[in-house]
């Protein structure tokens, strides 16, 4: 049976120089299920938040290995779900790199980071029920589909989302 090549990615902590990555991700095809593109002011504010992990969670740029090319972003942050503290994750791979399994590889990598952080048992993702590719990423990365919900993102904009969950106490066992 032939082996399947799994893309290798690295996660590098978000830095001052990553505002351009947010700008590259701020296009209609990348934000269609997230309320649409943000203004420059919104991007700058989000970039500032990403630079403060103590207040806003841990964000990473996703780097293709061994090339070192920046292909997207991911991260995890505190979020309450079902009355319990948990992590939430999100991801975005730039269009020119999509379809190669990089979002799955990045999600698996961020699961490892959240598990190592160790403050919460569960990691959740909330892709739109209509975002087929993002839901496939969750499934392929090993998250469990739990339910559907109305989810607010960005603030003031509700979308119908699937609730995907990873039990970090069992992840990687």
C-alpha cells in the first residue's frame, strides 16, 4: 500500500511582522463564512490582540517545512462552552496553499500546543455549517462533531456553526 505524504508545518509565535499575514488573509474568499473582510483599523486591532497572549490566547503563523514559507495562521484561546472553561481554535490557510492538507496539519499541531498548555480539557472549533472545507479540517484532524449552534463571530454577527470538540486529556494517546 503506498504511503500518503503528510505535509509538515511548524507553528511560530505571532510577532510584530505578521500584520501583513492578516492583510493577505482579509479577502472575500477567506472571510466569506466570517462576516466578510475587516477594515484596516479592525486588522490592526486584531494584530495588537494577537501580540498579547496573556489576554487573548496564543496565535501562530503556520510555516511550511522545510521551505519556511508562511502559509497561514492558527491559534487557541480561552473560551467557555457549556458553562465550562475550554479552548477555542481557528485556522486560515492562504488560498494559494489550500488543498494540500496544511490546515489539518496546523490543527493537529495546535492541538498539541493546547494540550501542552494544559489548563483546559477541551478544545473547540466553530466553523459555519456551510463551510464544507473547514468542517472537513476538523474531522480529519480528529475533532468530534458534537452539535450545531448559533455562534457569534465577529461580535454582532451570528452564524450557524457546527461545534467540533477534541478531548485533550485523550489527545495523542
